[in-house]
C-alpha cells in the first residue's frame, strides 16, 4: 500500500487560518501551532506530514488549502506516519531546575 506526504510550498498570507488548521490537523496547542506556522512560513517548501494514507493526505491538504496555503500531495518513502517537528533539530541541556532548555 502506497503512503503519501503533504508538502507545503507556501504558507499563504493569513496567519490565523493556518494556525487554526495546524491545530486541527496535528492536534497541537495554540503555541505549538503558531511556532509550526512560523517555521513553515520561513522554511517553505517543507513536508508537513508524511507516511499517511492517500485519504488522510488529501483531507489535510484540503484543509490547508482552505486556510490559504499552497500544498502538494506526493508519494512518500516513509512507512510510518510522521509530523514536522522543528524542535527536533535543537540541542538541549538540563538546567539546575531539572528541565531541558534549548542551547
């Protein structure tokens, strides 16, 4: 069974509709959705979600298009569903308060 990915080529002009859509598509809180929206705006084109069925990719792409983003559904080499996570590219260190902080 083929898997697909949703590539955002342009975030569009309006921030609020994109943030609302990212909250729905990725089940994110407001702050995380805003951060992801900013990342997509600065780094487009980028793959938002990959390794999903055609129906899921088309549904997510439709919602993103309604929010004003330009998206493309492509075949994916991933076999497991994955979501864009910009924080994964940051290094962390443990603070004396016991929590991780970005370096």
